[in-house]
C-alpha cells in the first residue's frame, strides 16, 4: 500500500499518515489504516494521534477486543500511566485466560 511504501522507502511519515487517513476515509469500516496510524504514531511518539487511532479501533472492534486491549496497554505504558497499563493488561488476560 502507498502508506507503507512512503514510510519504508522514502521515510515520508507525513505522507504515509495522510495516505492511511485517506484510506480510512474511503473505507470507514477498515481496520488496517487505523492500525498503521496507531503503530506509526507510537514510533514517532505522537501519542495524541495514537490515542485517536486507538479510539477508532475500539469503535470498530470493540473496547474489549484483545488486540485493542493490547494496544491500549502499550499506549498507557508509553504515556507512563502505569496503573492504567496494569489494569488494561489484567482485563486483557481475563478476556483470554488461555494466553
């Protein structure tokens, strides 16, 4: 996809984010653009953008989705909100005790 090519081959983070934003606009129910935005925002320490992408993922997949919870824990850790990270991790473990 264009966003991935921009990010990996030209290191055009802004272009990649715009590409994924456009993909999300064109296909509002698509999860992949929001995952890409979230991951890239974390790498660039843009926690506000990561929070927005995660909110959209939660609305698409559900706040209790294991992958959403894992991403929430990662974001809370990056924000150094240790209690929220621990609480989220506990919730994730309860939702999938076999893991």
